[in-house]
C-alpha cells in the first residue's frame, strides 16, 4: 500500500513538473529576414500556479534596431528607454484579467543572421516567473527566453515588412 501511494505521488509530481516545463512564453513568427521591420506577437501560455497573469515585461536586446509596443485593451502600457533605444516594455492588467491576450511589438531586426533572445518576466499577483534562459551546451532549459532566428531563408513568411534594403520609399 505504501509503495502504491509513493508511486502515485511520484507520478503526480512528474506530471506537474512536465506540465510546468511545457508551459512557456512564445513569440511568433519564429524566423525572420535580416534587417526586416515586422510585428511580432508574444503569447503567454497560462498564469502561474493557477493565478492569472497580471503583468508582462519584455526586455529588448541591443540587437533590435527599434521596438514599438501596441496597446492592449484592459492593460496599461509602459516603456523604458536609454536615450532613443527602448530597453523594456511592460503591460499591466488594469483589473483582474479573465484571459491573457497576446502582446504585439513592432520591431526592427539586425542585419546579421543569428538568434535574438527576448527575455520575458511574467507576474501573476505576487509570483514572478522569469523566462530568460538561453542555450548553453546541451543543458535542458526550464524557463527558456522566447527567441527569433534571423536568417536569410526563413521557414515562415514574415507577418509584415521586408528587409529595409529592399523596401521602397
């Protein structure tokens, strides 16, 4: 009997860990052309331990040439900057959110290929979850930062925009 209880507890713990690890923050599209200006969308999978998401902050890496957030109904928007460069964008729920919307940002991508990591901090009341881990070797990440692969051959078509060199004025 004790062994069956232990197995049930371990099974429940493994299931909880798996669902927690599977939950993440994503950004789309995943692949874009170098130098493109486009809209990206951040999707928050769910709240934290049953509590709804009440604030989302995206840290803007230096690689991006610009970042202009879109207002979301029912959420207050703030941006921080260093000089003319946006360094972070935050959306805070104006009340108790029934659902968590997607958050959009118009970005300018670097002219060179490679990954761009966009760390996100998710707040659910008093709980704060930082989705900021980046790959280091073969280590499995428990809280990976959303990322965009900048490549000359994206698998997905960009949502909008094109490389700035190819844009007509």
